[in-house]
């Protein structure tokens, strides 16, 4: 069919789909340019060309040429650089489902739209099969460093808050504890993987250590900046929850995991240890008269 859409409501829906398709063509093309894996880059280019074909299909139906959303292209590519290709593509894949209602509505007039929707589904499967990013190979190591730092340091800082009197002393004790623990965790990860003859032992240890150090820095900062130790502790616990929230959202999207279960599990463990340590600090401060 070569007829054009005249109904205003349907025309608006078609133009939105057309703009989305041409925008995604530019997104996939740019992502292919920055993708280091040649196989993945080729698949991205093919998907981009398919999106361009879909945009041309809609252009024939609307009789109008639309521009891509440059801001969306820029932000998506930036997100891929910062957060990784896997996370970005999975988010795009999840968001593509919002266009299904428009496709259903327009397929009543243009049956060939169903083939486009089929192409979209095939693209999703292709994306799932192509995703193989280095940082996700070391998820276990990152989780180990992150989770251990959250549990140990929130607990230690909660205990120090009552056992010690000054935020400078608390932050110093926390830094010594955190930095020492990060080296210890990295070394343990290396030795554990080396014992299993894992060739990635050194990188696993590096990811564990970096995740630990970054978490330590974020949790200690309130005690370095504030004079009130209780306000600093409250902010530290809030930062811990935020870290857990962001990290588990990232993993849930990138690896199709259950966000709520992982988030509440990790948050309850960290806050539970902090509450227990706070109680221990309170008892010790009274028993020892510190």
C-alpha cells in the first residue's frame, strides 16, 4: 500500500514511530562506532539499517520527513560510554515495548506493520545473543567488594560513632579499616581464583579492590565534612542505601535479575549489621566508660 495517513490521530502516532525509528538508526550507528567487538559492531550496524528502513516506510505513509532526536542520540551514546553497552541496550530494549500499542493501532490500516513489529522482536533476540561485555564478566567480583564494604564499613562506622567521640577520629578509624580491608579482600579474591587456576584472577582482584575503595570513599565522606557524628552516620546510611539501589538497578537491567528481592536483601543485611554494631558500640562505651 502506498496510501498516506490522513487521520490526525493516526498521523501523530505514525510520526512518533517514524521519529523513534530514525533516532534509533542514529543511536545504533553511533554505538557501532564505539563498540570494540567487531562482531557486536556489525550486528549494531545491521539493526541500525533495519531501523532506517522502518523510518523510510513510515515516511511514505506520513508524507513527511522528520529529524532524529539528537539529544536522545547523544545521551544514549554517553550512557553507553559511562555505564556500558549491555546496560544501555537492555534499557532501549525495555523501552521499545512502549511503542507496541501504536503498532497495534496502525496495523488495522496497514497490515504490513506487523512485519515491522516482527523485525523489532527479532532485533531484541539478536541483542540478547550478542551481549558479552567484560565488566559483566566480573560482576561477582564487584558484588563481593561492594557488598563486603557496605556490610563491614557501615557496621564499623556505626560502632565507631558511639565508641569514639569526634568525627575526625571516626573518619580516620574508618579509612584505616576500609583501606586495609580493601587490600585484604582483593588479595583474598586473587588467591581464591588463583587456586582455581582462573586466568582472570588478577583482574577479578582488581575489580573487587576498586569496588571496595570507591564504596569506602563514599561512606566516609560525611564524617570528613560534618562535625555532628550522628548526622554524618545518618547520611552515610542513606548513601549506603543509594549505592545498593543504583547498583542493583544496574544489575537488574543488564542481567535480567529481580531488582526488588536483591535490593531488599542487600539493604536489610547492611542496615542490620549497622544496627547491631551500633548496639555493640553503645554497650562497650558504657562498660568501658569511653
